[in-house]
C-alpha cells in the first residue's frame, strides 16, 4: 500500500497575488526539513502540497512528525493511493482505513474530482464510497453535519487518493516571509515561548544570550543552547550569539545606584543586541517580557529600555498570563528544560529594592556614573556565534 502526505495551507491560501511567493518559501522549508528522511516528490494544487515518497526508505511517519512543526501548514493528512476506480477504492482504501473507522461512530464522505473526465460526478462517488464503508463497517452511521470522521476521496489524473484523518499542523505563515528578528534568550520559561510565537508569524530567528562567567556556569549556558535546539525544531537553524557580560555587570555593581542595577543592565543588554542587529541587518528585537510580571517588567521599565534601541522591540507575550505562557512552553517542549535550576546573569546582582517605576532621567544619570561605551564595544566584538540545529 502506498501513502502520500497532504499538507493544507492555512493563511497563505488567502494571500492573493503574493500566494505564489509564500508557497515557494513553504515548499523550500518543507524540503529542507525532510531532506534526511528519504526521497519525496512534491506537487501543489488547490492550496495543498502533495508529498509522495519515492522509495521504500522514505519514512512517512517521521516526515509527518517533522511537518507538524513547519509553520504555514494548517492540516496534514495521510492519503492512500488506489487504482482510479470504485473497485480500487473498495479493495485498497476501505480496509486501510480500519484503524480510524473502527474508532468512530459516524462519518461522511467528501469527494474532490480533479479529473473531470472520470465517469462519476463527485456526489455519486461520495455515495458509492459511503455505501462501501457501511458494508465493511456496519457499526458506522452517516452524519453529514458533525461526523467523527470525514473520509476524503480525491480523483486525480493517474490515481485515486483516500484519507480519513486530519492532523493539526503548526499554523502560522512560512518562516522567511516576514523578515528577521533577534530574540533575547535567557534560560527561563518565557523567552523561548516568545521566540516560538514570533517565528510562527514567518520571522527568521537569531538568538542572543548574555553570560557572566564565573557567576553563571557552563551548564547554565548549555541549558540555553538546549532551549535553542528545541526552538530550532520549529524555526530551522538558528544563529546563536553569546555575549560575554561579566565586566559590564561588575562595573554596574561597582558604580551605579543599587536600585537601578536591573534596569541599567537591561538597557546595556538592549544596546549590545541592537548593535549586533545593526551589523547583521536584523530588523527587530524580541523579549519574553509580559507586562507587570516582575518588578523589571513594568511599563516605565520598558520605556527606559526601549529608548536605547534603534529598532522596534517586540514582546509577543505582553498580554499573556504566566499559566498561558507555561501551556505553550509545554506544547513546544521547552518547559522541562527551562525549569532546570541554573542561575541567569539577571539574578546575579539583583538589588534588594529594585525601582519599579524608574524615571528615564534618573536612569540615564545613574548609568552615566560610569563610561560603559568601551565595554559595550568590547562585548560586541567578543560575542561568539554558532549555528544551532534541531537535535531530533
Ligand atoms: P524568562 O523566563 O524569559 O527568563 P523572566 O520572566 O525570567 O523571563 P527576566 O529575567 O526579567 O524575566 O527577563 C526578561 C527578558 O529579558 C527575558 O524574557 C529575555 O528576553 C531577556 N533576558 C533576560 N536575561 C537574559 C540573558 N541572560 N540573555 C538574554 N536575554 C535575557
Ligand atoms: Mg529569566
């Protein structure tokens, strides 16, 4: 029995004149994701990409697992290829749908007839196939309004294809159609979720992480890399920038007012990230902040950090509750890594009483007590880059 995979687009189906460009990017992304899994042939028609395994080595199960993480796909189904006749469908597809149909109580059949020369029209085909299914699985009933299972029959040029199960795709739009962003990635729960959410809107993702050895350990950094590997299952290869931040943090501690440590540290992070964006032509910054979540994530604090960046700072989690953020982090399987107990540079010199409503003038004056410019330039220059790929 031969199976093919059908991927239905979501939003790109609505893209009008640009649709073709979006499709091209999506197909390229899919090919890149499946290239280790054997040979496949790709065709597209009617807002669907058909992926046909070309040899016995092509692994359909693994391919579907990968496709579930490709943005731009709304639904995935596996279809059984049959001879283009009612007997063909009865002999090959009806028995092959056993697992799905035995688990259902009601069903309906829908038919798409790309080959308009086929001797039966779509409603007639649906009726015939419905009858065959009722014969083979007498426990079933037809329900055209809210069936447990929709059996889709497609009559195409050379063969018929029958599928019964639709798998949820990742949604969103294809990565590479919406520019490039730099995510400030810590080891926490929030920033990987923010990265996933911006990438879902078609954005290519770079990550920047600030480390402060020996205050932060090698294992803390490995944890962040593991998070990036998980995100890469959705985003594809990620360019990861690791910034040496120790000296800057020590000078903040030695020279600036304690209540402003955190806000000044954030501004310097932002400034460094912004400079690297400028150098690498990255259009925006992204953080995992959500308004009011902690002392440093008040509106006033965000105002004080954003003024140092020369590009928009996006915060996809801004209106989410922690429980909602956690639900996404479990779904993308970053949660268990995020809760590993390693220190972040943010927690190294936390003030006892951080200012929750910092005033921009005070913050600028506090930061001006030391000349950070040479250290900022050094940090940019000594930032270490590597590419991170999904590990499974
Ligand atoms: P997260 O769970 O993402 O760590 P958080 O709730 O712990 O967030 P903060 O520690 O205040 O919040 O950090 C806010 C945001 O600042 C993070 O979401 C992240 O985008 C950025 N950030 C914090 N620490 C670092 C770091 N060491 N490297 C890079 N970005 C960081
Ligand atoms: Mg954190």
